[in-house]
């Protein structure tokens, strides 16, 4: 009986080792084109083992030849360089915003292959109506890119139950307890996108995905606090290259951090929350633009650039409130850097002076340096890029699952 059990356990162990080695080898190609010999030298695997693993990855459409390579020092016969296959499995991302819907496809190399964004006033619409529109957009972008999605991830402005993709609360949409993952699958089938409905599907908070995009695609450190705005205000704390989600997955709700405890009431039930001073509605109200519709960030940026004194004053007030909240966060968490993302990135010129003044005055754990506060180059593209890129990174981290499915 003992021998039988040992024999049964061995294949599972060998399979696990091969799966780990597939990830190890594919990870080398994620850093750029490599020859088999270079991968063997970097991983410590034999050339024969690398060749076998590369053959499996190639059969699954994960790597492809990219041209000849010459050994270091130009001695010896040229080899064949391989790289992540640009025609291989792709990441499909979707985004639900208060005033828009968007979808994109990112290939294995991280290149954006298709991108669609539609202005849609989603505040107060039923989840079924919003998801029907999103499903149609996802089908359109997937059909148009010529690539096979390996998975789907969706960014949403709300608190998400990570286990089942339920949006527990999205105040700016007017949603609560929406089983978004299940309802989106139903909407995709209704849109004739049965293949997309069968994909692995992840739903996450848009601020989390924006922070992850900054980690994966940005130029900063692996330890930072990412502040962003859509209609509300969110934050993502990245520590040692990992997103800090909190015990229940709700970390980052900086928009409901009180900056003035006796301030105006917030829809969350508290008073004086940051969103009441630096959120969309608050800034538009302070600027005298309460009837403005559509792209509020572009409107404010345009008016501020034209010298509108009311808009500039409103943005200065928002920057002051952001600085107060950010200073408290820095004193509590001591991140290496602060990154201003989302809609704030496009308004940074008018937000940063007041933010920096508050940070310099209020940060006590260290002497504040202005270069610790930077502006994301991803801006409002961050959450959608984070969604699609996360799918690709999951393929690279565990290609064995995809290779087995292809086989």
C-alpha cells in the first residue's frame, strides 16, 4: 500500500514541478527576447529541459520566435531569440464608471491592442442596463482585436467582495449588493458573447486596479500610496510590491476619511469626509458648475487653464483637503512615495501647490520632500489598464494551466 501511494504521489509532484518551471521560463521571456541558452543560464535548468518547456509554451501560443540572436561577445553560432507571442492569449479589461464605460485588450507583451470608451451616465441606472451596455462593448473590443482573451477583469467604483465578485456598495452609482460577476456573465450570454461569458472573471475596485497599474507600468518605487478620483475618491496602498487590501478587502477608502469632523454630511452617513471637499460634486459646486454634465475633469482642466478664478479657487480648496488627508496617511503608513492618479493627474497643476503646502506643514514622521509626491503618467487609463494587465500577468505567473487547456 505504501509503494502504491508513493507511485500515485510522484506524478502529481512531477506535474507541479513542471508547472513551476513553465512559469519560471515564461517569466524570463516576459523581461524581453531570450535564446534558449540564455534562459537556461538564467534559470539553472538544463538546455534540454528548457527546450522541452519552450516547445510546450510555443504550442500553447505563449512564446514565438522573434529573430536571430548572437551570443555575448559575438562568439559562436547565432541562436534563435524567442519572446512572448504578440498573437497569444490576451487580457480583456472592462470598466464601469459613473459617467462612462470602457473596455480594452492587452496582449502578452503588455501592448494595448484595442481600446473603446463610451460616455454613458450610469448614476442611478439599474445594474442590468449598465451590464448589458458593458457586455456589448466587451464583445465589440474582443471581436475587433483578433486575439483570444485568456480572462476578463472589471473595474468598478465600489466596495467589492473579492470571493464572488459582488459589489457590496457603490454609492456613486446607487448600487448595493449587486452580484456583478454573475450578472455580467448573464449579460454577455445575452449579447451573444458566450465565449466571453465562460472566461475566468475578476471584479475589483477601480482604485485598487489603478494602484496595481501604477505598480506594474509606472516608474516609481514598490512602496507607495496611490490617490485617485473618479466621481469619488479612492486610494491604493502598495507595500513591498503588493497591494494591501485589508482584513475584509476594503482598504483604501480614503474618500471617507474625515478632514473636518463637523463638516457637511456625506452620503456614507458621516460628516466632513474628504469627498465633501475634493470629490467631483464638491469641486464642481465650489466652482459654480453644478449644472455641468459629462467629463467633469476635462471641464475643470479647461476652465482652470483659461484662468477661471472660481475654478482655480475650487481646485486649491480640493488640493488643501487632499493634502490634509494625505498627510495623515503618510504619518500613519510612512509610504516611500505618494502618486496622484485618476482624474487628479489631469488637474495636478492646480492641486499640487496646496497639497504640497499641507504635506510640508503636517507630515511629522520625517521631513517632507516635494519630490515624494508625483503624478501618474497613466492618469484615468490606470484602472482599465490594471484590469487587462492583471489577466496577462496571471497567464505569465501560471502558464501551465493555460498550456494544459490548450493541449
